[in-house]
C-alpha cells in the first residue's frame, strides 16, 4: 500500500527508504486546494505572460490566413514546388503537426490502459494540444491541392456522374484516418472535461459563464450512475484510441511506403513514423507544460517525476528513430537495388540537401542522448533545450523524407533542387501562431489539468485509506493567490 | 415538375466573342466549347468570318456573346448557324490543305489542319518527294501567324499610318524613282527569291532599268554558293542523296540540325542507323566541329576542332586524295588531326561513290571549292551527291556592294523584301550606312523590329499561311503556297509589295479574292513553270502541295577546268590559343537568325544541346570554362577587334578549347514579352555585334574578360549525366552482332526479381491463364516505341506536341523554377567511358567527370513523355479517380475530375506529369504572382492565340495535372471515323497505322513508331520485335506501353579511341 | 409565487471517500433501491458497495463498431469492385450508380480487399467512438440541466470535496424517520431534506 | 445554490437533436433531386426567336431529321441548319411557302442581311464532354433516345437528364436503345411494329450464319434457315418483336461495345 509509506512530513521520517515512491502530488495537497489552484487559473485575471504570448500568436494567425488566401487566389505556384518536387513544405508541415498530435491521445489512452497514474496531471493539456495540432495539420492537405473548391470530390457522396473516390489511394485513407482521429480525440477530450466543467459551473456566479459551463457540463451530478458508466466509457475510448493512434501515423506513412519512389518505398516506415510521432509529441508536451507549470505555479501537480518520465520516453523513442535511420541505410545497401542505394547516398552524403539530413540526425538522435544522465532529466533548462532540438529535428526528418527524396527522383534528367518561397515559410510560421492561440485560449477558459482525475490519485481518495482527519495541509488563503504566483514560482525553478 | 424558364434579356454588350468567354471560369474555355458542342463553324464570329479564307463565299456570322452572364439558374447560350452554307466546311470536322513553307533551304512541304477556317496545326506532307517530318521551326511557324505582337499596321518612321497613306508614300517614291530610271533605288532580297518574286523583280526592273538588286541574309551561305558555282559551274548545286551515302565526313556541317544541306530528308539518313538484325550494314558518320551539334551527337566518330581549322582539315583530306591545290591551308593542322583523319579518309576511299564530305554552309568559298573537288575525287558526284542545274538566282550585289553603294550615296531608297533585319544584324558599317538620314528604307516584315521601327516606311508582312506565293524545294520541285486564312492584320506579301510598286495592286484596297493580283501572279508563274495554265494540273498542284516532275535536271558531274582559281585568296589559318580565342557565330535553335525571336514555343523549347530556354549565352568548352574559373551564367566580355559583347557564359561539354560559340538572333528590343521580355530591353545578347563583315562567322583573335556579375539562365536540365542509371542504352554495331539483346541485359534489368502478387491484375494480353489481361480481340491496344538510334534530339516532337495539345507557355521565370509544361521532355546526357580522376567505369552518384572527359564525352538524347504504364503507379494514388486505366491501355487523365493533390506526379518514375501551378492560360506570364490583381487588359488568353487552340483538347485550368495521352483525341477520332464506316458490321478496328500521334507525325527522323499492338500487321509490332527493344526503368515493374530501342554506333576500329565508343553503357546499373 | 414543493429525498454529506464508501454499504444493506452517491472523483469498488450491475455500454459499442466495419466494407466494395454483382446483387451497384475503375492494374473483384482495410478500420473506430459518446449520455441520463439536487445549497461541494448520499423519496422503503436515522448512523452530516419547487 | 436552469431545459437537447435529424434527412432527400440534371435540365424549354415547330415539320410533315441537321451522321455535332435550308422552302422565289408570314420575318430578314438567327441552345453538354453524334447514329442509337419525341414538341424542351450516370447506363446496356439503322431517325419507332422475318433476313444478309443467330436467341438451340429463326424467336420473345430482342441481336452481331473509358468523352 504505497500511500502508507508517505509520511506527513518527509523530515520527520528520517532517511528516505529506497523503495519509497515519489508522490504524484507534492506537499499532500487537499481536494479543495487542487480545485482552487486549477480553477483559479480560469477564474482569475491572466498573468502578463499570457498576453505577451497571445497577441503575437493572433497576429501570426492573421499572417497564416493571408498566406492561404494568397495561395488560393493565385495558385499553388506561390509555393516553391516544381517538377519533380511536387510536395515539399506543405506535406512536411502536415506530417510534422500530425506527429505532434500523437502524444495527447497516447498519454490519455495508452498510459491509462497501462495504469500510469502520473498521466493525470498532463493528459488534459496533452489532449488539447493534440486537437490543436491536428487542426493545424488538417489545413495543409486541405489547402495544398490545386483546386481547393473541388475538394469535396473526396467525400463519398452519391452523384449523377456515377463516379466515386478511389479507396485504394493512401491519400484517401489519410482523409479517413485523420478525420477519425480528430473526432475521436475530440470526444475523448470532451468526456474528460465534463466533470471539471461541472466543477467550474458550481463555482461561478449565475451569468453567461455559468450558462456555458452549465450547458457543456450537461448537468453532471457526480452520481455513481454517472461515474460508473463514465469510467467504462473512458476505458472504452482509451481502448479504441490506442490502436487508432498507432494506425493514424501508419496510414500517413503509407502515403510514402506504398509509392514506388526510392527512399519512400520502405516497409520500416509505419513503426518508424509512429515512434517519431510519439517522440515529437512528447517533446512538444514538455515544451508547453514546463512553462505552464512555472507560470501558473503547478509545481506540486507537474512534478520532476512527470518530467523525468517523459524525458525517458523521449530518450527511448529517439533511439528507436535513430535505429530506423541507420536501418534504412543498411537495407538500401543490402537490397542490391541501385536506385535505393543511390537515393540514400544522395540524401546523406552527396546530394544537394545533405544539410537537412545532418540537422535531422543531430537533433533527433544525438540531442536526446543527454537524457541518459539523471541530472539532465531534472534540469528544466536542459529538458527544454532537448525538446526544442527534437521539435526542430522532427520537422527536418519529414523534410528529408519528402523534399530531398523527390529532388533526386528516378530519372536524372528531371532532377532539380527545391527552394522554399516566403509564402511557404510564413504559412508554416502562421500555423504556429494558430496553434499557440488555441492553446492559450484553452488555458484561459478550461481547466488545464484534469481536476477529477488528479483527486482520484490522491492517497486520501482511496476508500480503504483509513487515516481520517488528515485532509492535507490547509494552504494559506487562496483569494489573493493570482497576483503573486508568477515571479516567485518562476524564480523557484 | 415543370418550370417556366424565363430568361432575362441578354445584356447587349458590344463585347467580342473571346472577351466574353475569357470572363468565364477558364474551364469554360470558349474553344473547348467549340470542339464540344457547336464548333466554330456553326457559330462563327465576325472576326473569324473575316479571317476565313473562304470570305468571298459571303459566309456571315454574328458576334453576339455565346454566353450571356445573366444570372439565371442556367446561363443562356446561343447557336449562330451560317446563313449561307460554306463549301467544304462540315461544322466540327477539320479541313486539311497541302501547302509549303518558304525557308532559307527551300520549300518545306506541309499539311495544314484548319478548323472552320482557323489553321491550328502543321504536319509534313508525305506525298512530296522531300516530304517527311518537320523541323521545330516549321512546326512552330504557325504560332507566328497568331503572334499578338506581330506588326499590325504600316509605320512611317515608327509612327503608325493608314494603308492609304502607305500607298501614297509608295507612289510618290516610285514617281521620284522613275525620273532617273530608278538609279537611286536598291532592292534587298534573300539569296533565294521565290519564282514569282523573281519574275516580278524582273518586271520591276523593266520599269526601273537602272535599279539595283542586293542580297543579304543575316545568316547567309554566299561562300558555299560561290564555291559550288566555281567548281560545278554557275547555278549548279549539289544535292545530297543521304540514302546512298554510306560514309559521311562532316566538316562543321550540322546537316541534321541547323545547317541543312540540299538533299534528301533526314529520314533517309536515320533509316540506315536502325539495325534490327545482326550482321547488318550501317552507314558511318565522322564529324569535326568546335561545339556539339545534333550531327555531332549522331556521329560515330567525333573530334572537337576549332572552326578556324576546318579548312585545314579539308586540305588534309584533299592531300590524302592527291589534290595538292589547297595544301597551303593544311599547314596549321595539328598532328592529332592528321592521325584522326588518316583512317577516316581511308574508310571514305574504301567506299568510293558512296562516301561524301560535307562542309558547313558558312565556310569560305575557297574551302567549299576544295570540298567539291574532294567529293569529285571520292566519286560522290552523280552518286550520293547529285549535281542539279538550278535556275540561276538573279544577279545581285553582296552586302559589301550595298554598303559601298549606300556610302557613295548612289542608293537613296532601299526596299527590303527579305527576311533580314539589317539594323539589328548587319555589320556596324552597313548598319550605319543604312541609318543615314539621306537613305529611305522601305521595309516589309512580320515583326516591328529595329529596321521596321526606323524605316521610312514599314509594311506589315503577311504570314505565309495568309498569302499566295510559290517556292521551289531543295531539289527544285515547284510548290504553291496557298493562304489558309485572310491576313489577320491585313499584311501583304513580298509579291504584293512588288505588284504595288509595279502598280498592279493598290494597298489598303479590299482585294476581291477571285481577281487578287498576287493570286494571278502566282498562276502566271505556274503557267511558265508547268508550261501552260492547265486548270487540272493547277488543282492537282494545290491538292498535292507540289507540281509533279518539276524538279531540276541533273547537271554535269565533272569539275570546272579552272576550279583551282577559286582557291586563290584563301585567308591564312591560325589555331586559337587561350590568348587569342576564336568566336564562332551560329544559328540558334530557337531564334534561327532572329526571325523566330517572337515565337513563344521556340523560345520555351530548350536548346537540344545546352538545354537553355528563352535566351542565348556564350558556350565555352569545359576545359576553358574551368580554366577561367567560370560559373554558369557568369558574365564575360568578349572582344574582337574594336567590337565587344558582354554576355553570360555557359559550360558546354564536347566544346573545343579556346573557342566560344555564340548563337545568333537575340538581343532584339521592344518586341513585347516574348521577343524582348516584359521590360522590352531585349532577350539574350546580340552576337551579330561581334562581326566585321556580313560573311564572317568565325572570328579569330578574340579576348575574353571574366566579369563578376551573373545572369539568370533558364536551364531545363540540371543533371548532365545518368549517374550510371541505364536510361539510355547504347552499343556498337559489333556488340550488337555479338549479342543482339544487349540492351535487355543491361544493368539491373538482367536480374529483376520475380514480381510476386497474390492477384493477377490487368496486365499483358488476356488469355486463359491471364483472364484479367487486356483484351486484344475486341479492343485496340495502343503502344509506342522510340528508336534512339534514329532520334536526333531535335525537339520537333516537343513543339508538335505543344501545338496539338494546347500546352501553355509558362515564361522564363517559371522555366527557371522548374515548371516547364511541355509534355515531352528531351533528356540530354553526356557519357564517357572513364569517369573522374579515378577513371571509374561507371558514373556513380559521387563521381564527376573531369573537364577533359567532358570535352570528349558522347552526347545522347532521349525523349521522355508519359510511358502509359500498364501498371501505372500514378493511378492508384489518386484519391478521386481522376486518372485511371482504359481498356485500350491508356493511362487516362480526366482534367475535370482532378483536384490537384500532385501525388501522381510524385509517384511517376518518369516525372512525366505536369502541374498547372498558375493560370498560365488566363493570367499574363509576367504577372503570374499578382493573382487576381493582374492587369485586366492583359488577363485572359490573347484573342489571336485562342484561334490557334485545338478544339478537340481541353484547355486546362490552374490546379490540375496534365500529361501525354498518346494524343487521345486523335485515337478517339480514328475510332469514331471507323464507326462511321463500320455501321452495322463487326469490323471495329481502325485501318492499320492510320492514326498517328503528333510527335510521330512531326519526327523528321521517323524515330517514333506508334500503333495498335492488337493489330498484328501494324508497324509498332515489327518495331517492338527488335532485339534492341527495352523498357525504361523496367526494374520498377510499371510495364510501360512506350519502349525504347537501344542506340547503335558504328565505330571504325582503326580510329583513335574507337574502343571507348559506347563503352560506358556496358557498366550501367 | 407558489410554495408548492415536492420532496426529492434525503441528502447527507460525508467526510471522506472512505466514509462515503462505508455509508454506501450500509444503505445498500438496508435494501434501498432509488438512491445514489455523489462525489468529485470516481471511487473504486463503489459499484459493489452500492450493489450496482456492470455497465452495458461495451455491448452497445461492439454493435456500433461492427456497423462501422460493414458500412466501410459495403461502401468500398460497392463503388470499387464487382463483388456485389458477382454475388447476384448487381442492382445495388446500379442503384448507387457506381463506376468501378482499374487503377494500376488492380483487380475489380474482391481480391482488392486488402486495399480497403485501412478505411474499414478507421470507420470501425469512428462508429465505436460515437456509439460510446451517445450511449454514455443515454445511460447517464444526461444532458439534464435541471435537477432537484441543485436546489440544495450544500450540494455544490460535490464537485469540489463533498461526498454525498442521496436517498430519493420515490424509494419504496423511504420514510422520513428511518431514512434519516440510517444516514445519521452511517455518519452523515448536515442531513437535509431536499425539496424542489414545482 | 438553487437551480440555474429551468426545468424545461431538460428536454431541450433531445428536442433539438430530433429536429436536427429531420432537417438532415430532408436535405439528403432534396439534394439528389433538386441539384441533379434530373431537375436542373429536364424540362428546360426556352422560347426561340423564331416559333419553329418541330411538331409540324418532323411530326405532321414527317421531314427526316437529317434534312435540316444534315451532317449529324458525318460530324461530331448535329449542325443547326443554315438559313439557306429554311429559305429553300419558305424563301420568296423559292418554295415560297408562307414566305410572307410574320412568323418567318426573322428568317427572311436573315437571308437578306446575312445576320444569323440567334437560336437558344437547349441541349448543352459541359465543355469538358466531347459527345459525338455520328458515333451514335451510325451504330443504331436514335435521336429519340437522347432528345425524346421531338416530333411531338411544339417548342423543344430538354427531355432526358443527359447526366454522366445516364450516359453510362446506356453504355452499359445498349440493347435498351439499339435499333436497325433505318429506324434511327424514326421517332415513332416501336419494335412491335417491326417485321421479324425481315429483321432476321437483314442479319442473315450480313453473312451471319443462322446457327450463330439462333445461338444468341437460345444457346441450346440451332437453326438452319430464316423460318427456324423466326419460330425460335417467337418461342423466346413472343408474337411481337421486342426491344430486348432487337437490341441484344444487334449488340451481338454488330459487335456494339460502347466505351466506358474516361477518354471516350473527356480529352
């Protein structure tokens, strides 16, 4: 019974025992402390940081909108594509964002099924991130087509032309996979939110907020009739999302794996892409959660243990990705397929875009190796640095796979080198603004941590936990909490 | 449920047809509608009606918009039938006419496709004795007709004037001239005026007895004419029987490319290059030239030699044949040349009678006289080199005489009838003489070029498809040029100008076609040529496109006794050094001598050698290029004497050291977007500026200065080597005899793993064991084979395809960005048997050839379009079924279904798919990036260009993929034609080989075979049966319907370096 | 204003999850039917403590999933193959005006099925997920924005740190005294008779 | 705390859901009807500049379609007659029929001015569709199959949807519309009126063996001569000739194989 090993006061318990487990919530916080702390973020004025981030991201979103308008009104030519590089930044960004969008569901689903209780303090934000990332991802395949106004041809609608979609096309699989993934993640996320929305509802005065929270809380009463079905449903969704999350990036990788292009036509792609997605996804989760926990003083909920765990996952997946990189080379050499071999030589050694390959390899394979060393996993600056590397590295990975491979296609006579235009760059930059904007709005209006679930992992929430009267240390009065949470906690880091 | 359809009154816009449609979405492109529903014949606009050559039949149309833009559920559309029926015209069916195109080398026989009076496409005339494919120039010439930047009204000193005023000026001029018998009048003509023109000139001469004739062509062949007449006698000229020539030594003579010799069409040469049975005999081509030409690419033995030393080479050959007369010239010849020539000449001698030496037409008269003697000694005369007694060209002064006459003030008025644009291309001295204020220029031309703008009177010329004329072919066969359409801009032909000068025609007066004086003049000439004005023969001549048995008779095959006199005054030769380089001026594959500068198709079609589009540049051999430390596009300053030119340099493999080649015709100004870029500052650089006199094409003692600035070149192919991949496969005749199927065994094709699939798809021929296969019994099965032994790489197919399939021009900027639209890509590779310092056998991705290796590399060409794979990777990836397979084996492309994911383009191993990155048809090419904000008046397809579009092919809009479809419109047309005759019988199969693709039709080398694989008699089956037949990238398993026939070379064992020839192919991967 | 009120039931608060748990056991043993416990987070074993059956949601979801698979299978085979004609249901294809096409030499019979697996999989998941969502709402009886319990002042704490038991008046065994005493015995605090306005 | 939401809100979500369901259902029924050629094209009946009556010319007078649409068998598109064609009969000094009728004023005027009459287009394939009349007429597809009973139309209207699905339907089962070539322009055509023996005689005339024809009527049977065939057919199709009989015979013996490729219509 792990809860027993936690003493009220670590100092008093003398030398910590080897087997002692770090608690998931530090300082034995009480239910109401958690409620207040998390709801406080939504209920109180936002710190300056929030505004410093929000305003630029809105501007960037505008930039993105402008770029897409220009693209649609003028033609895909405003991007840098050419023969034979018909896909470049557009699909690179798509795969990049989709990859990011994997961590959320992974944390909520797979870690849930494997009973990883530490997920509770990060899953909400991670799921939100997933949804926003998938939204960003969806923009690119939608707008990269030449005639976006005809994109409804992709929908299987009965029509007088008697012509239907080609369900043998990996691109159409993509359409189904991504839209399914988005819907399911949304459902999952929303269901998770319902009890917390009830909490917010019950805390706020009658008014518009109460109306909205109330509506979306659906009249939740925390009754057992709710909880028992709710838990089953949550378990089911987790069980559904787990294969889903694996399938989505596999399907994305099919776009390449099922083609005839040397460098794309590889059976290793599905696992390689999934590992890469988890890799990049976790990096992005950390990139977001570390500042959030500092700014909003959630250090007790997002503990070094959480960060440590995620760092380990990054290390693992990063190494898998590195293995995949080298295996590609070996297979190319071993296959006796000269085109394949040449493709990889051109990618990594002699081609025009080897620089991208080196970035990819350095950022994705070498940087995470720092995490072998525990102190690095616990130094937030190092963690942030590695995560940044990985975020960049994963983009380069997709760029290498897509653009630099096409630059050196099968017929040398048509070889050409790709250069991106300003529209390419600003569009991508704009999606970052869009992503940040959505995430900041989420911070502003919804509980960033799953209140109910965190309470569920507190020792005292165990019905067989007999030590009565201990409701945790009652914190100082929380009413004056907002105006002082930023600097001190940030400094604490 | 029935509804009342009340249409709002149609807006009475005075808009013209095209405009109203241009406002519609480009998918609703007007001309498709023509093809689709009610072709133009049924709904002629007034414009078209005027343009129709059958104007005098009183056919009338209306110009009311086809589509009111009225906002009702269904746009109102009108049908406007003829009021009077038009002879021959069946709305919706094309009419074909035989005609010819005048060219510096004589008549080019043509078949013109017209749709309701609009010429839309050109093809060779197979009936004509010299008929065959077309050069890219002839193929593209139809675009000049519709060129929106064409000269459209008379100019007086650059100011527009009416035709009436122009007429007055002319009359005044003539009256003035008559006073002194025309003593002050000079007439400038081309070297070969048309028969009618010759007649009219003579007539004019009667009214102005003391007027003088001068010939000047920007790129002339005076030397050749003088040399030949000196050797063969006045007027006599050689006519090459390629079919008989077994051994050819070309001395800087690009007879397969830009320097055609009078002779049989190229197909007679290439026919001997393709061998399908071992132990077959094959002709052999030796080539000496300073730069790579198409001829050099075809040669079995080629040696880079400075043009300055070409006469020396001739002299060496002569010596070996015991002709001592020219040995003075041989002095400068390097030793290596001697040992290279020795075995070659021995080979020629062994084939006496069937061996011939050819010399570039721009070399000196002396050299030509010498070569005539050589051919005489080789017994070529009368065998593979006929001597024809041509009717002598009118006696005319040279450019030098003209300059003198102008300088001395003797000539006050010069009437330019020819193709020349002297103020741009003439040597400085002549040009300045011309631009004296005292000199009055009357200029006739298609373009408002430099001469036109400064002439006292410029008259817009009629395109050859707009006017009556006649031409003789290289062998003298007489043809009539018949107009297909009324002059779009009421231009006049040279004949009409002469008639106006004589007073038999009045400019600006509406011509009644029946009594059109030009028409009468041509008929009169016909009468003199044919002996009588026999209507039946006249009609046959019009129908067949030539007058039977009107070729010149053969002349004597003996040399003139005093031919050696012609050798006198041969200039001393000097081999170029890196201090004093030589500059060689050559015609350009896009602009020729500058006359095609405004032809967008030719400008966009990359040069077959350098792959450069939209510009010219200084070609510098790899050794010199790297010695000077140049980069492609870096500017250099070339100085010859007191003249200099600054232009970008371009590395040219196979180019000799210390020599610089500059293609001519560029650097013209104020000709509009195509000819001189949007700023009018001119495209490319004017090489003419470097020459001192009109016949100087090789300029010695040039200094080169390397500058720091650089210039953007539109090079369409970055990669010059195959990286060891077996794209093009080549073998020597010997290899072929030893192992006929060497091509199939090349590289990975020899060990392709079994394709294991758990279902049998639609591949191969349907049979008991292959039930899903293609049905050869009840369907056609289309296939194509391209014989690389025959293919010259001349890009005629590229232009033909562009003309047939409404392929848009994208402009230099887009070409630089790698967005060339042409469906056929002519890949050009350089190959050598040793690679890099390490002398590797094959070029892997990490090996670059050295400069020396590049200088002696082989050049090979390969046209690549959609291969119509039976198992097409592009199809399966399309999410919307926009590209699927047809049961006759085509890889179909439904433009209207395409949403433009471009996935197919990625998954095409041959990069054969093209994407419409912008609205190339709708938006101005220099404002593509402005999108909807582009200048309204420039938006939409230029009216005149719309007239050229093929109504049977959709004009693609922005955002869709397009590609070669084997000219599916022709295939479907043929099937339907067959249905019309099949009616209630079972016989659905189109007659054997009756349908041709545009590229196949155009190919002058007959390298492209196409037809129905299911028809066992069809030619395509014979060709594909050849052991040289191989599939491109077979390893990928796409099972293409297009295949290639490996290239053969026939090296002479005794030649130095013979063992290296085609050796590279054996080591491909 | 109407003072007419209806008794909803007794609401009692408890200190901790454990207390709630034990209380639930007692109420269960007392044999009540229409009652429920309210709390901020799921408590494991509460179903046993209350003696509730397992949720039937999984069965619904299974059906939903199968439906998804079938829909995907039908959609794809109908529009891309001649499968339905080959089993004598060609009229379906005529009905849907389908146009089977050959791409990259792939067969138009059932053997091209592997290409359809991805979409079949995705639709299975999609349908299951939505069945889960709507099935859950149905089983929870939500959305129900208005409820008598919300009338209780203290009830709001359930979503923070309050643990409640509510025994409804509709329960056959409900009686003002016994129920109240039972709750007191179980350790319930500030026991309240919840009434809602009519 | 008191109830924030009134009681009626409890049923609101359900009501909304049901309502939404009905709307979706309605839309999904409406779209296929109102937004397909079945509705947007069929019945289109614009008023023409000249009140030309096909009913009189093709119906009462029985003019053959090809008298005016003269190139329909030779060309891809069925030409609208030149003004000359009208003048042949109506023109003053020509046929002179009703040449002074006000209805013909525009025609006469057009003949004088040479300015064509602007007929309003009724059957309009999209511009990316390359339909070819000659291919159909020469192979036994009647005008009527696509244009309906023109001979009964005072003012012509759009009779068939002419959507891609509609085209494909016939391209898949041409026997529904095939008829003997001489019947192609006969708008009153009725298979029952055909003389069976003449029909088979015609096939035999094409040099097709009786046995082969018999095969196609009834695989198990054979025939030696015309009489056998006729009796065989009567046994199979009944007393009167049916469209199925005609269609399937012609399809087999003319080897009618309508293309279902994209390239057949889109180029």
